[in-house]
């Protein structure tokens, strides 16, 4: 048994000694220097590019505007009577002076004839009184008294006054007869008739119909007090420019005619701190309807030009402000601070920082850093405004 233990313990002890010795030697033996990692070559970023071009900048101011009739009138009868005839079709365009309603005029013709007869009788009495006065005035003073002469003169004056009264009554009768024909006081579109043939009408019974002028038409919009003061300051300095005033209709299309300034109101609204400006637009096709709402675009007729870049090229700088990556002659993207105006139609005008003809990055700006090597490609039409572009045409 003792021999068996010796045969087992001896090899085990020897193996343990060898393992310990190897571990000690590994700790104290000099280690070779670690191999440095292999440097990876920097890959050039693929980006979309374009050229800075000069473009007109005409950002319009938008207002909710209200279409108004320049003239409108409610037709009221000026005499009473029964409707004998209606001479228009509802919705028609009528012209000033057109006969629209005819009232039964038999009674008014009779009154006119009576007033004519009264006038003739008054003229006859005036002639008799004048002759009587002239006869007494030319008679011998011994054959008439002063009282008779004064009475004759008074009768002559009274007869003259009766003629004037009869003439006035005749004018009133002729006016009443004329007003049995209700005519259009303005040109415009007539609406629904409130009466029919045979109805009895009178001034106190309300309007017969309504006419609104539709061509030209007026469009009004509220201008804020701040912009109104700026506008007046420009006029004061003589720096006004020609305005272009356009309308966007309810279906999104642009109205074919441009407006002209008509007038500005004489009071500022307390509730909205704005003043109403009114424009005049041609409206031959009646596309603009009174009391409808439209969008008014207010910009310049001859707008200024600026170097412009695609809106997608603008990015925020870390220290504030905005910039554009410009591609230099070495094929590197350089972050360039710029001063810009608000974007319009997909482009941003650059007031300071860029020049016409420079190449700039239009897409892929998120993966760029200042000075990064880039590969220029032209963006496809559907991608030229994308903020981060990956699929380029090579």
C-alpha cells in the first residue's frame, strides 16, 4: 500500500511544481510590444451638389380678404300701387336706367291731368287779374279810388301765386307718374324678386329686389398697425415700390387679374389693431362674389435678386446661426456661415456669405463635418430638396 501511494504522489507533486514554475516565469519574462491597430483610410462622403444662382426673391404677404360690392342698392318703390309688369329675369345683369318694375299708373295719370287743368285755370285767373289791375292803373284817378287799385294789385299777385302752386302740384304728379316705372339706379347683378305681378307695394312694405355691382369689385383686408406705420414711413421717405396684388380663389387657383389700390380706411380697429385697406379688381366673369372670402397675396412687381440655395442646404451651426457646406477646390466641404432671408418656393436667399457660381452641398449634410472629403453627384429631381440623401445617380 505504501508503495502504491509513493507512485501516485510523486508524479502529482512534480506536475504541480512545473505549473508553478511556468506561471512565475510568464510574469517576470519581458513581454513583446502589442502590435498597433491598422489605420483605416478615411472614406469620402457622397453628397449632392448644386451651383449658387441668383434668383428673384418675392416672398408674398398673405391676408384673408373679403370681397365687397363697390355699390349696392335695395330697390324701394317710391309710390304705392299694384305690380303690373316685371321686366327682368332674376340673376340678370342690369344696366343703370333699365326698367325693372311697372306699377299700375291709371290713378297717377288721372292726377296728372287734374293738375294740368288746375294750372290752366290758375293761368286764366292770372291773366284776368292782370288785366283788371292794368285797367285801374291806367284810369283817371277821379274815376277810381286808391283802395280799388290796391285790391286789384293784390288779386293779381294772388293769381300769380296760384299759378306757381299749380305748377308745383303738376311737377309732383308727373314725378309720381314717373315713379310707377321702377328703374335700376346702378349697373350690376339683380337678385331674387320679393314681389310678383299683382302684388300691392308701397315704400313702407320693404324692398322689391337688391342690386349689387360686380364689375369692378372691391377686396378689403386688415393691415396690422405695425405694417401700416411702416407703409406710411416708406411713403414719407419716397421709397414706395410698385405692389403686385393677387388673389387665390377658393379652389387654390390664382385669379387672372391683378388689383389696384383703392383707399385705406380712416379709423383703426380697437379690437384687432388693424386698418382696412381696399383694393379694386376687374371682375368680368364674376369669379369674385360679394361677401366671399379669398386669400390675398401682396408682393413686389419688380422684386430684388439674391444668391440663392436650395432650402435643404441650410443647417444650424453649433455656435448659433446657420450655414452652408461649400465645396472647395480640393473636394472638401467647408461649413460657411451665411445670413439668409425666409425661404420661398424651396429656395433660400443668401444676403451675406455666398457668391454666385459657388458649389454647395444640397443633400447629405447630416453626415458631413467641416473639411470632410466629398464626392460630388447631381441629385435627382425628386431628391434635390431631401435633407438626407442616400440614393444618388452617379
